[in-house]
């Protein structure tokens, strides 16, 4: 090798030795150890459950056909309630609420002399499709709309001879929020309005009558959220 080539190689080696990036690269290559792996971000489960105390506040209205001035009222209740949600995306979810309650049916207006007409238990499963807002940090409000199907069971008559309220479909709208305390636990406040007006048959003093019970309840719930 001639002297000129030796001088060029010497200058090149000296230049590379002064470059920090080259030194670090040479050190990494010399160890033979792989670079640390990047840990993937854990994906959230699509499932969520809530347990709430639920206040059922009914609209006191209704009528019996062919009885002018007739009216009805219903008792309000507080019951436990479970709901299950499935998130299709972080913004879109479906919610099914499960719970049962009872209502006393009272005569009002020209029916006030009947007092308590009867009592019924209600099972009102409600399915809603929700939109969740995700740009407020731990505060996660949502709105929804859906359908309700109410089943009336264990019906009994008091001042009436017989009472039968028919199962019925109704629309539902809702608004609420979760405030997440961590990745799994949160607190929830939820308000729903059911548009529910079932027909009923009632027998009084041997006379069979027909009417409509305008329940249209508000469902006001507060409780705990758990996201799997």
C-alpha cells in the first residue's frame, strides 16, 4: 500500500472517531444485544357494567273509557338496577338495563272513590344506543335513545274485582355521565324517560271496563361503573 493511501485511511479513521453517533453505534454493534422491545398499549375491553339505585317516577295520568272525568295515579319507587354495556367503538355503545319494580294503581277524578284499584309488578328491560363524548378527560357524558318493552306481572286487584294491564312497547331517551376514578372504576348518574302507555282491563262491580294507563316514567339512577 503506498503512502498516500495510508494517509487517507488515517484521516478517515480519525474523523469517524470524533463523531459521537458513530461511537455509540459501534458500541451497540459490539455488544450484540437487541434493542429493548416497545410494550404495546393494552386495548380496553368492550364490556362494562353498572349497579345503580334507581328512582322510578311515574306520570300520574290515565283514563277509563266511557267514564267522564276518570283519572289514575301510580306510586313512585326506588329499586336496585343492573345495566350491561357493550362498546362498538370508544364513542358508540349499546346499553341494556335490567330491574324490576312495582306500582300501586289508584283511582282519581271521578274514580277517586275507588281508592287503591290494584297493584302490579313491572319488568321494563330497556335497550339504548348511546354516543359517548371522550374529549373531557375523566368526565365522560353520553346521550342515547332506544326501545323499552315492559312486562306486567303479579297483578292484583283491591277495590276493583279484577285488573289486567297489558305488556307494552315504548320509546326511551337518556342522558348521563360517568366520572372515571381510574381505568376500571367510576361513578355514574343517568336519567331516562320512557314513553309508556299500556292498555288495561278492569272489572268494577261486575262491569268490565277498558282504559289506558299513562305511566311515562322518569328513571333517575346513580351508582358505580366498572369497565373490564
